[in-house]
């Protein structure tokens, strides 16, 4: 967001401020103040003009400037009403050198999940892809996926949803005591790098937010269905803030993931290209790989489709 407009919003957040007061505080002309106010109104900020000056109303907008205002994390936000895929757009930006950019959309019309699976992304959800350029090795890259799952689950829990994480990164809502769940959030991570370094990482997060659950694929749920509609602007802010917190404290990611896990303690089957692994999920490694106690002993699984099995 334009720095001057950011300063105007911060001033108005404390109460009505006159045009002359803003002009003096920002060392700009009154005409410039008016132009910035009009630009903020065009960005859907509700700014009233009264006898005491300009006053900021409740922020109900869902767009880039609205998310950036009050965001306590160093991301700029590129917003689209509709886009084919936020990950695709983020890859374009990353190829041009972008960093710390969140691509946000009200809907996606060509979205996908892992293994190119179709992912429904209608208006009302939270569809965001975040570009990072971390100084880490490729072996540490999976931690960014876990960090995004922790951040999404935390934001959902703050919205009133009993959100947990199914290994490695699906945010789900538990159903009953047998390991069943309904899927709330999907995460797709993409990376560019070399053998010893990462060029960029994109974590794409899709959250069924203010969507009717009966319009979603079988086995999915939404924040609306679990706890009522959520303020999507604040949800995105909290996700970005938590993600930024964990990407700057890699050692805290796995302990936080364990606390939110719905998989640990469950009997699971993990499908891999080399075959399936069946057993009890007992822990994760420092890099996020799943440790499974099988009939033949413990196996460590770094990737694969994980399914919770009913207890024998």
C-alpha cells in the first residue's frame, strides 16, 4: 500500500481527523490529502466526512489494501477478484524476482491440489499463495509446508473451528473418536532451487471459509458450516502473521505441528510409489517425516498420501 495512505488510515483509526491536520502531519497539501482519501474510498475503505473531519468506518473490504492495513507481517498483497490459480500467478512473480508477496483471490477458476487433483475454489473461500526466498537448504523446505498448515489451523481455531492437521499438511476437523475427519484446508507447495540452496518457495493455501458445505465435495467442510462466517480479511492477516512467525523460527514448527496433529496416535496407511506402509503413526522427525510403527518395525515416511484407518 502507498505509504502516505497507510499513514492516513493509521491516523483515522484513532478517531476523526481534519484535512488540515492531516496535511500538516504528513507535510502534504490539502488537495493531496483529498486525492489520497478518494483513492482509499475507491479501494472500498469507508471514510466519512463530518464536522470533525474524516472518520474511518468499519473495514469490510476484502482486497489487497484492506489486508495490508493492520497486517503485522512484511507481506505485500496482490488481490484478484478471480484468477486461474494463485500459485500460477505467484510463480510468475517469483520468476521476476518477487519476494514476500501474497497473491490473494476471491475465487480460482483453474485451481488444483496435490497430484493435479481438482480443487474447488469458489467465491467466499480464502485462496492465497505466499512467495518466500528463504536462506535454507532444499532439505528444510518441507518445514515451510508444515508452517503453513500450523498457521492455517491456528487461524481456523481462532475463528472457532476445532481445526487439526492430518499429515503432512491437510487442515481437518475431527469427526468422532476413530480418526475420521472433514477436510477444511488444502496446501500445495512449490519450490525452485539448486542442490544446496532454495531460490524460492510458494505455499498455496485454500480454505473453505464462507462457503456452504453442501456445495463442496464429499468429505469437505467449511468454516461457515463449523462455526459461522469468518472475517476473511482478518483470517488472512492471522494466517500471514503466523506463517511469518514460524518461517523465522524453524525449530518451533514441528513442536507446534505435533500439538495440532490429528494423525499422531492413529492407525494409518501411507501410499508411496514404492508401496504402502501400514501401522501406527507415533511421531514426526525434525524435518516433518512421519514415523510409523509397523509389524516389521519402525519406518520413516517422507512423502505420500496418508489415510487414517479405523482401529482394529
